[in-house]
C-alpha cells in the first residue's frame, strides 16, 4: 500500500504543526511520499510565507531595498528549524534566493521558494529524500502542465526511492525557469505525485475535516460529507465549496485513485473520501449545497424564437465576441436567459446590449442583477422522486421567490436562482428540509 500525503500551509505553519505532521506520517508506513505547501498562517492576522515572498520580490523588482522583508521570511524558517531542534542551515539557499531576487528571476520563482525551502526542512525533519519539483514537474512552451513528460520522469525518479518529499506548487519551463500553478496549487502537485507512483490513496491534509453539506458561515456546524463522487464535487466546487484546488482532481481521477481530505488538527476524523463512483448511499438525498452571489441574468424575448434557426448561436456569439463566459442558459419558448458573472458583464454591458439588438433583433431585453445561484447536488437525486418538489416547497415556506431553475441533464444537481438578499434564507430552507429532517 502506498499513500501520497499532501499537507497544506496551515498544517506546516509552525514547529508545533510540523510535529503533528510527523506523527501522522510515521503512524503508517504506507505514507511514503509527502508534498508540502509553504508555511501558512499561524493565526488569522498572520501572513502566509507565499504572500511574504510575493511582497518581497515586488520590492526587489522595483529596485527597492527588501532586506527587512527578506529577514522576516528567514525568521519564519529559522523559527521552525530551531524549535524542532534540527541541525540545518539554509544560508546557501537564502543567498542564492537573494541574488536571484536582485537578478529579477520572476514572481513565480519567488513564490515557489516557499515550498522549496519548506520541502528541505520537512525532508530533514522526517529523514526522507528531498526531490526538487523543478527536476520532476514540467510545463510546456505555452505554460501548460506537461503531464506526459512529468509522469515519465517523476515515476522513474520515485521508483527507486522508499520515501521522498516533493515540494508542491511549482515546476520548470522548457527554458529551465520556474513556473507555479495557480494559488493553492500544491494540491495539484500532490495529485500528480499520486498518479506517478500509482498510489492507492491521495491524502490531502488540511485544517478542516473535509467537505460539509453546507457553508458553515450560513449553517452552524453543518453535517460533514463522508463520501462524494468527483462529479458531485465538481458541481459543488464550481459554486465555491473550496477545500481542494479544482484542477487537483484530474491526475488522480484519470488513474482511478481516490482522494481523502483529512484534518491535521483532528486526525481521528474520517474526513471526506472523493471517489469515481460508489455504491454507498449518501446519508441524505442531497450530498451538499453550495452557492454564490454576484450573477446577472439577461432575459431576451422574441416571438417565434423557437422557429428561428440559429437564434441561440447569434445570442451567444455576442457574449463570445465580448469575451464573456456564460454560466447557465435556461430557456422558454419565446425567451432565452443568459446568466453571467455580474462583475465581468458590467464592463461590457452596453456593447453586449447593442450587439444583441443588432445580431438578434429581439422584442425586449431586460436585465436582472444581484442574483445568487444555489446548487443542490446529490447522486441520490436521480433515484428519489420529488426532490425538486421538496426544494421548491421549502423555498416557498421560507418566503423565497425562485427566479430561475436549471437542472443539469445528469440529474445530479438542481440550480436555483434567488435574489441575493434571500441567499442565506434559501440555503437554510434547503438544508433543513434534507439534512435536519434526514430526507
Ligand atoms: N503556497 C501556495 C499558495 O499559498 C500554494 C499552496 O499552498 O498550495 O497559494
């Protein structure tokens, strides 16, 4: 059995957290490959090392003095090293980094040093091999992750090792410069390493015990999700349930490896298992609820729209030409609505309206702003009659007006649009009807 274990920034923010991490890793021999993030926040007003590095580099890039900021970064690492009582000097590394900052090696290089240095510290503390991600994770000329090349080199490299620490978040470009994934990208590295070593499980250790059935800022202490499929997770993450980087699922999913989200501060909690498919019934008809505010709907009306070939294309073409993604597109016989992100749409509003008039000659166009979308997601919905009915009667009882409904063809989710001011009440009503009453 082989497990790849990734630890997030809060799990490695201090010596105290490092000790918990070591205990977790040594508790099971199968935890052979470790992917660390950079030290994160120790308390809510603290600054992540990654952000300290960005700030410090920005000064260096402007030719300004960055010595105070640089010392603060060194202090974070030496604080951990000294408290752990390990014999390790990072002076050579810090001198190189300083020189590269002065030489303007780039923001990605700067940010990546957080994981790089933390990887060295963790490898020393565990007595594991250190494998620099720059030597095993690759991007192509276009800056996209090169899965083929990476998988070949990484799997060969790790095949000869009993254990290793591979820092998360970065890799190298064909010209040998450093590139990072987007923020939170160590999750992706963990997934890539798991696929490369053919792991049985990818454990992703963080500071929460997995995904919850609803946003804890809306519902006090919501029920945890113990098992979720990749498809369900995709729906919930799209709506903002963020525990794992969205792109982290692809490498392991392709290789058929499940992910287990675990809590470093409460290792006894089972966490959330993310799997391709399962015969296990979820505890409730719904697996989870997630939502987001900040949408606008453009309602386009035209008599006999249904008979006009190419109408939909003409509408969407206008959005495409203005560089706006559409999120949903519920339609009636003579109406078509396009749901977009309010902030993106606002800048292009007049161009889009003019374009729609020119391209589609609608009877009317009206715009509704301040819409919130709520996704009610669950693989059990398919086999349970009356789910939509329950959602809508719960919302009606809570005096929430439903402005839009969209059900994906997979019958995995129902998306409802409500006014932003009804967002919390709507979440509560749906949560209560399914989870509180255990339907
Ligand atoms: N340290 C990086 C960040 O703060 C990457 C990560 O933690 O996954 O975004």
